[in-house]
């Protein structure tokens, strides 16, 4: 040992030294975690009021980002002029062909089946009045909010209305307060089965009964002897109902009659329907006719939350029964046969016959990814495990940017552990493939598409309806929990605001 080493011997760390070091390192790690968590919490907070146009990160899908004379935080090219969403309306000088007034109330009601519930009603009932119009007619609906305390709106689910009429609080209008009114006007362009429902605090108001059916009939009279709507709904504290009636509902019909049954799934979860006692044809999905539907027996039909299917049944002498779990619609005879659900599901990907599309999805102008996941984090300051889009949540989700006339393709994937019924406002999308398997039947057009865990869907649409459009999960509590974004058109702006200070709560 050298003299220096003898004078300054190396001191080996003691157990106390190691504990001190470990505590120091632990404190540093804890401080880093606190800083990271605090930063994540802070960055998740939203202003008291904010625009839907500034709530996401621009995703141009391979095209140019063009938004308007002000870029609302998205950057990119600016168009010379802007179109206010409130100007996107039907011809204001055209007289209405169908006029309806709907009065919204919060009240205790007795459902047709006898159950009493605290509900939201339209004209004193739930479901609200069925609205029928003929294709090409202009529909005018005056909504009067009498006593829905947090305000309300009406969204025309599946009807590709002009953007100002979409009924989304904070995006296309302000919520209608108690004592207020709003008038919706739109041309019934496409024949089919649709429904209307609140899009203000929608997870509570829709479940509580603020909804109804709208049927747009074709210009030529239908060939069906019986044309009925069956709205599936589960009110808080009740079992499932059809048009508010639990258990069995009976519709009189003669043997041999041809019936069209329009099934609407107003719940936030998927369901199935099947027919007992007769074969059936699946005539339409989400308001769009199936091309050359064939007769089906021994299959059940899946219906996404918010989705609709039209079934055609030739009623036999003993009657037939259209069934869903817990409820049924007897056609022609109250004692029509019933049976458990068939094992196999009718697959729309291969049902019906192919038909040409009016555009080429192989040459898209925009291509997007919509990857659904779930991660721990903060949503507007609230800790939890939230739904994500492309790995992001809250104000960091993608905002899908399009220009009018674009052909758009989108790949939806789901690794979240749950099924999600995805709903794009203002448009229908056509399914190109599922899990890499190309569609081989009738063009499968939807506005509400179940994407199950582990599934991938390739869809396409034409951006032919300018506006700022919600694109969200129609399991409405999931939308509250972050599974919501927008498709935004070049140059379209909205004056309406979201956030706690706005009074608008669309989810």
C-alpha cells in the first residue's frame, strides 16, 4: 500500500450509506413520477369553453391540411373563405311537406307495459312519436324544451341531414334550454329506417327515453301489407322493451300477408334478432337496401348499438315471431311459435349480390387510421383508464381533415377489450373488408358498425356533406369516456362552444 493510500484509505460504503443512497434514488424517482403525473394531469385539462375545431390534432390522411381563414390550432394551408356551419341548411324558402312539433319533458311516466319510470318524454310519451315522410319531402320539426333541465337537442341518426341540422350540442347548435325552441329542417333524401334522439347529455337522455323513430318511405308505394317499427330499448331499472312494452308485443295480420319489420336498436350495446315460424329476408341495413337479398332460415341477425335492420316475413297461418333477447314481436297470432336464438349469425359481408359503387375506393384522396385502445391517464383532469384513439386521449386524439369531394378510406382496429359501435354523423360508409377478408356480397353500407375486440374493418366513403361531424362510439358512456372525435371539412367553421362553461354536453 502506498503512503497516499495509507494516509487516505478507501472507505467502503456501509449498510447505512447504501440505505441513504437508495432513499435518495427513490426520492428522485418519486419526484420524477410526480412531475410526469402532474404534467399529464395539467396537459389533460381543457379550458372552461373551447371549440370542437381545436380539440384534436390535425390528421390530413395524406392530403393537404386546409381549415379556414383561421387555423384553430391545426396549422396548414388556409382557405380564402370560411363557411359557418349554421349556413349549411335546406332551402329556407321551401315550404315544409311534413310538420311535427315535439315537446320534451322530464317526468314520471307509465310505459305501455305498465312500468313506471322517471323518464324523458316527447309529447308526453316515450318513445316519441313515429315520424313518417316520403322520399324527397321536406321535414320540419319544432323542438320545444318544456322541462329538460340541462337542455336538449335532436340528432337524426342515420339521416344525412345538412350540418346545421345535426343536433349536436356545442358543434352544430347550442343545447335548447327549458323554455327554448329549435326548428330542424331537412329534405328526406334517402328512403329507409332511421331514428332521432337527444345529443345533449346523450348517455343519460337517450337511455331515459328521449328518442323516436323516423321512417322515410320510397316515392313508389311499398309492396308490404304490414309495415311496422320495433324499437328495442332498456329504460333504467326495467327489462328490455319493444316500443316501451316489455315481453311480447302482438301485431295483427292475415295469413299470407307480407310484413316489413323495421328493428331499431336504441340501446348502447349490440343485440341480435331472429325470426321463428317463417323464413325471412334482410331487406336493409342502417337505412340502405341490400342488393338482391335472399331468403334466410336458421340464422340470427346482429344489430349494432344505434343500428337498424329491416326484415321481410311472409306470415304463415300459425303466425311468426320476430325475437330479440327478452322481447318478441308476434305477427298474425299471439301464440305464434317461439324458439331460442339460432347458433349462427347471418354475415352481411357475404349476404346478397355485389353491385358497383359510385366511386373507386382503391384510389382514395385521404386514408386514415382509427385505432381503438385503452390506457391509464387523465381525461380533463380525471384519473382513470380511458378509451384511446391512435394511442391518444382527450384533446390529443386525431381530427380527421377532409375536403369536399374526397374519396376517403379508413381502417378501424380495436385492441381495447370491448366491442364498440362506431357511428360517423352525416355519412354512410361502405365496408370493404373485415380482418383482411374482402366483402363479397351486397355493398354493406352502415352508419353504425360494431368493431369487436381484435377486429379490423376497412371502410370507405365520399366526403359529400360539408360540416363538422362527430365520429364516435355509440355505446354512449364510451363517448363520455373519450371515444369521440370529429371529421372536419375544409373551410367549415362552427361558432358553438364545448366545455363546462358552455352548457353544451353532447356525449
